[in-house]
């Protein structure tokens, strides 16, 4: 239960910090943080939580990461479903808190997007379903490659949270214009359920693509990284 609690609150912080920066601060008059600020916010949530709860649960905060680590031989299958449930619930709880905050401003419309992920007409840059699919698969693949490598026992110790947090920042810098960046089904679900309609209808992509990418990244690392030292 301690591990599941860590995953719940870790994912809560990721969605509240990352999506909260997009909804509340990205375009705030005169001092908006923009794409760069939102990208950094997502990276900082993972960086801070990796130090805070990494020693408790491993700080997955993401069903695609949990499944990728399982495929990479780093995580037991029996813990997959409890972790994924905790992560999704944490994301939805954060979405609820963000909704309560955001609706405190007159004129706020959740239908405007609420930091949801989308493709086609709901892609920030108007990118197609195919472009969104490729983006999410490749970005999540590289994310897992970095996670597997940074947490390898042969890697420099104590620096993994920094590498992983900066990797997530870079992923957002690349892909926010395409899909608003998911690479995390729990993050996508946490806000989509409050938007409903198109956001829920397109949610399938932001489960399938990150999971495929996460498993691919882990398998690639197993090939190129070999076995860890015992």
C-alpha cells in the first residue's frame, strides 16, 4: 500500500504540476510561461517526485513506464494492475483539483481543452492521427530507453532523476505542438474525463501509443544494454 500511495500522489503531482501549468500559467497575460515553461514544469514534476518517492515505489507515475519496465525485466507482472490503477486514480484526482481551481475564474471553459491530448482538429498544430501516433510511440520509446539506462546499476548513481526529468522536458519541447504531449495514459485520462466528448473519444490513442512505445524502448535497451552487473 505504501508503494501504491507513492504512485497515487506522484502521479497526482505530475498531472497537477504539468497540466496545471498549461491550463493556468501558459498564456497568463504578460507573464505567461509558454511552451518552454510547460515543458519544464512536466520535467520538474518527475524530477522532484523521483527524489521524493523513487525509493518507495520506483516513481513510475505512468502506466507506459510500468509496462515498459515489466517488458525490460525490471518490474513484476503481479504489480502491474495495482500500479496502473493507482496512477490513473492519482491523475483523475489531480484533474479534479485543477478543475476546481480553473473554474474559479470567470469565463473559464473546460471545452477549450483543459490540457487534453488530441490529434487532427484537436492537435495544437493540426497534426494528423498518423503523426500523433508516430510521435507518441517514438517519444515514449526514447523515454523508456533513458529510464532503463539511467537506472541501470552500471550508470552513475544518484543522477537518474535528473536525466529522466530532463528527458521528459525535451519530449514536451518536441511534441506539444503535435499532441499536447501525452507519453503517459494516466496524464491523458486525468484531464480527458473532465472534458468529455472529443477528449474521451480520442483517448484510445494516448493509451495504445505510449504503451507500445514504452515496451519497444525497454526491449531495445535490453538488446543494446545487455545484462546489469549483479
